[in-house]
C-alpha cells in the first residue's frame, strides 16, 4: 500500500481564521513533507520532517506552522493567511529523508478569501 | 546550481501517435531521477525511479530511460487517458546543496486526442 491521505480535500477560509490540514501515512515512512503548488507550477517544498523532527524549513512565513504528532501523522496549522496563499497543499512521505521515491497525497485545495 | 529542464512544455498527440518527453538535468551528484504523473487538482502519482545511466523502466505504454545528462519518457500508442502533466524530479546526494530534496522540472502537459 503506497497511500498517503489528506483531509480536508477542499478548504475555504478567511484571513482571520485558524484551520489545520492533516496528512496520514501507514507505510512506516520516517520522512514526511509539505509542499505548496500553484497552478501550472511544480510543487514547492515547504517543510521536511525526519523521524518526527523538523529537518528543513524553506523560509516559510510563520503563518504556516507544521506539527508531527507521531510517525504516521503530519499537520499544517494555518493562521492569518493571505489570498496569495491559495494553492494546492500536498503532503508526501518517503522511507528516509533524501532516499528513495516520495509518495504524494491527493492534496488539499485551499482558498483564502 | 542544480537544475532540471523539461521539454516540450506542452505536447498534443493523436491517439496511437507515439512520442517522447525530455528531462535534462545539471546536478552535483545524482542520487535518483523520478517521473510522476499529475492529473489536474490531484497529487503527483509516482511512476518510475531511475538510478544509473543506461537504466530503463517500463509500465504499460510508458518507458523511462536515463543517460548521464537526461531522461526520456517514451509513450507508445498513447490513449486519451494518458493525458496529464508529467513531472520529472531529481534527487541529489544528501550532503549536496539540495540536502537530498527533490528538484522538480516544470512539467510537460500531454494531451491525447481520440
């Protein structure tokens, strides 16, 4: 099974709201990733967790706050977002950071109004 | 600087018309090259991993090949359901500049008409 699940599928939020995106995998992968993808662009790396510790933060604004509660779950907490943050947010996982292929979830389509 | 370039940006084929997509790369220490398929509004779907020059992988109508500077995704007798954006990504050695993260090309949007 190479499935990564993400909830919700769609999210509309105002600029003053607080919301969270969730990601789950049961492949025993120890690296998990958050990507942001704008229309007609490739995925852009935001965060990497390795063995439940934040390994890479690609200079993402603090209105995005990641959390890795355990080896299967990854959350992305959102607060005071801007309309330009509207995008497809993708979660991915791999066996180890920097090794082997990454498997992506279906994404959460976020619209900030 | 590590770089991945895909061509063409868009490709329109008739059903059954075979063709190839190109991914050229300039990286310091290739660990692996990956091909993904992405449908609109969905996450990328993993297709192939290639690790060394001369390697080939096949899946249904798709065949991926790798040289020291580029990879090709050959599509034989495509069908309309093969229409999607095909993304190429390279992974460098962990202690290189990209820390083993994926470096994506901009993708090739393939449209197959019946």
